[in-house]
């Protein structure tokens, strides 16, 4: 089946199967169990470019934007994407062990407080003028969506590494 760009009223049905996985029924009535939504640009454009991929790895449909989808479909996709993507957003930097690397950072995130090791300054990547992606030593990535939204103390700590 060739990938299809989906209009606001999609030509398929997407529901949660009894197994807990997603079930896509296409316009011809063919059912695909185990469909996985995958973001094309999870950091830069999380609500744009969503591919619905079969359990065999074939793209079944392409969604230009989540905000154009019917509310029930959008909610289902957002639930599934939240399980797949884990990039906590740093909302406050509580402390940094040293201004050299490696250093231990204690931060407040949208998922709770945590501590991680920053191995090197190159592990802080600027995504835009105001947003960053920080790779922690244990493999988890943290985002700072808007540096200006951080409190003054957090911005001062962060600026020492940029």
C-alpha cells in the first residue's frame, strides 16, 4: 500500500485494539494491527509530519499536521506518541557541580526533578536561538524549549556552558 497524505477527515479508521496496540482500517477495509505513529521531526516540529507505520515497517499514511486531525484521532495519536518519545523539558536548573565538564546537573523538568552528568559542552546542541537539546551521560535527551522562559539563575548557569 502506498503512503497517503491524510486530509482533515482521514480515509481510514484508527482505534486501540484489544491487545493495546493501534489498529488501522484503511479505505479498502484492510486491517493493520500494531500501527506505530512516528514523528519526522520530533524536536523541531513535533506536531508536523507524522508517519503511520505498519508492524512490518511500511509507511501506511502520512499526516501533515496533528492539529488538523479530528479530536478523537488526535488524542489517540498524542497518547501513543507520548509513550514513544521521552524528552523531558528542563524548566529550572537547580545546581551544577562545576563549570568544567564532566559536571553533574540537578534540574527540574516537566517530568519531575532529576540529576544527570553532562560529559562535555558539545553535548549541548542549539536547535534555534532560544531552544537547546542536552544529551545526558546516560543517554536521555533533555530539551530547553525557551531559554528566556527560564528563571534568571538557571539562565546564568546555562550561559556558562554555551
